[in-house]
C-alpha cells in the first residue's frame, strides 16, 4: 500500500513539472508576441506623426525627431532600442507645397526582449509608413 502512494506522488511531481514547463513557455510566447505587437503599434504611430509633421511643413530634422520621440517609450529620441532607418519623400522641404503627398517610411530592427524568442531570432525587422497631404505652405526661409 505504501509503495503505491509513493509512486503516485512521484507521478504527480513529474506531471506537474511537465505542465509547468509548458505553461512557462506559453506565457513567455504570449509576452514576446505582445511585445512585438506593441512595438508595431508604436512604429505605426511614429510614421503617422512624422507624416503629420511633414504635412505641416516642418523640416526633415523635426520630422525625424518627432517620429523618434513617438517611437521611444520614454519620449526621448535617444532611447529608441535597436537600429532604425527612415525615409522622407519628398526629401527637399521646398518640394512640399500645398496638396503634395508627404510619405514617411520607417524600418526598425526591434530587439525582442523575451529570452525564448532569442533562440529563433534576436531581433525582428518591422516596417511602417504613412502618407499625408500637405495642407499648409511651408514656412519661407
């Protein structure tokens, strides 16, 4: 009788270890996926903010600064993790006259902060763009 109870406790311990391992991996996967989705939303908001600044006639430096401030979690452009590339079309501020389209594209090599995801990829390349029409004439220099 004692032998059967001891085996049952050992079996329960093994089952618990298997289930907990699976649940931890599932939880880390959910956190990693949520992190990438939150970064994607921030990237889309940054592209939209950059295009909005361009539509208001701002300079390329202002467009980049405002987009990066939106992209960072702290509001500081220097705190953007990973590497990024930004393209602003048209590149010359003088080309952005009334009713032209301003397109801001951002590529972000986002470092995934969840350790389990690092087995597959240490970073994920995200892309977003936004196009807005210029509604005001740029300030004359």
